[in-house]
């Protein structure tokens, strides 16, 4: 009993002295995390949908938030996109320095070696509760408040439908980037210019093939059919194999 007590005192003292991330993480860790959840501290916000975290072990990792895409702030060819800085500021404000809870879908990492994760600002009692997702799941908040578009990357699609629903709501309410998108479309009279603008924003720089969930065909991003796909049916595949594996058929016009 005495030994046990001493260990507690010792760890409290150490935490006090070091006041380190790992101590704080362990305080929050105890007990009730849903299975598969990992508590980490956000040490840097890179942009609206990418953060850097410190694990309990002290290891650091980059995390790309699943299912969302915020406008670029530092893309080599696209540069700063409208609303990118606002999205970064929103994420910084909410996450920088905080303890958050990471949840995996299917993939461990993307091809840039970033962890692919859902980021919870509070551990949910029921991770599938819509109410909890709306308030505690940061990926969902980005979409709901108009800082990000929903973006489906198979196989990490557990919440794709929900994110599309949030996107519809945000668009209807004209939140965030949707206020810009409406203004852009209103200002554009030429139909051909129109479709390039609208869909360039929908498809991220990491995309290579665009699927239509309705027709089950997939296209090269530049295919004339792409702008005609309803946003809610757009599925982005990182490569050809993913599209074929998901049961999509190559478009005969653009021959992807
Ligand atoms: Zn095509």
C-alpha cells in the first residue's frame, strides 16, 4: 500500500515538474475512451485539415482528417485558395495545444504517410450518435460550419453519407466557403467557365480519378462529364485500382 502511494506521489511530482504533454494526456486517458480511440496532444496546426500531434509515447505524427477537404493555403501550384486562411484559423482556434481523440476508419496512413483519422475534441459516449458527432467530431464541424467540403476517399467512408448531409445543410445556409461559392457562380455568366470553377473547388489536389456514385462510372478529372456530376455523387479515387476495386467502370469518353 505504501509503495503504491509512493508511486502516485512520485508521478504527481514528476507531472508537476515536467508539466509535459504525456502527463496531461494520461490524466485524460483514464477509463472511458471508446475502443480504438487514442488520446494525443495537438502540437501544430498545418492547415484546416492537417495537424501534427504528440502521442502519449512522445512520438510525433502528422494527421490528415478523414472525409473533409479545406481550401489550400500553401499549395505549390494552386497557392492560396479563397477561404483557406479562414479554415486554418478555425482549426488553430479549436485544436492547437488541445488534447484530442483520434479514431481510425480503415486506412492507417495516406500516401504522404500522414495518419488518416477522425479527430474528436471530446470522447463520445456513442461515436455513432449524430448529436455527438455534430458537437464533438471536428471533421464534422469543419463541414457543418462551411470550412471544408465533404470528400470521400475509399475505403475510409464510414461517415461519408453523414458528411454529405452536413455539407448540404451548410450550402443551403450559405455558411463559410458556400457564401463564396454562391457569389462566384452568380458572377459567372459563361456556362463553360462555370463548370470549371465549380468543380475545380470540389476536387482536391490529391485526386486522380472522379467517380459518379450514381452511374458507377469513373473519369479523368478533366473529362467533360465531371462537371455534370452532382456534388453529392462525386467520389474521388486516389488511383485507378481503387476505382476498379470499388466496382466503378471506366468512362468511354475519357478512357481513364
Ligand atoms: Zn469521362
